[in-house]
């Protein structure tokens, strides 16, 4: 399992496969979050941030949903109080069959 760096300062995590599922071009995501490249990335996840506060994060979320991505199913926001001596990372975990 690989882990991708995520910022605790108003970050966004996107399932990369959601872009294909929803027909959303990668470049459109970069434009929506006003980034040249992700904060972190692997074959499954893209992370972006830090954003400049809750309002900026909400604006980026609205842009991503306007592209056709579904909040929580395709991406989520991440913000937390974390000391400087701690780094955070996320990993993709496939859904388990029931």
C-alpha cells in the first residue's frame, strides 16, 4: 500500500479513477484548484493544498462539484490541527466485497 502526502491546512484528496468515471479532464481539475501540480500523487490518489482558509476550500469544493465530481464519493476535504513535527498521508483502500 502506498501513501500520499496530504496537507492538514485545508487540503483536498481526490480519487484519480473518479476523473475517468466522471469524464473530468486532469487539466480541468488543476485549473479548478488553481494548481500547476498536485501536492501529492500516486496511481490512485491526488492531493491538493494547502488552501487559504475554510472559504477558499469551500470555493475549490464548489468548482470540483461543478466539474461533475461528487463530494465524498470522489473527493473530500481535509483540515486538522497538526504539530509541525508530524506529517500526514493518505492511502487508497479498495472497497471490500460483501
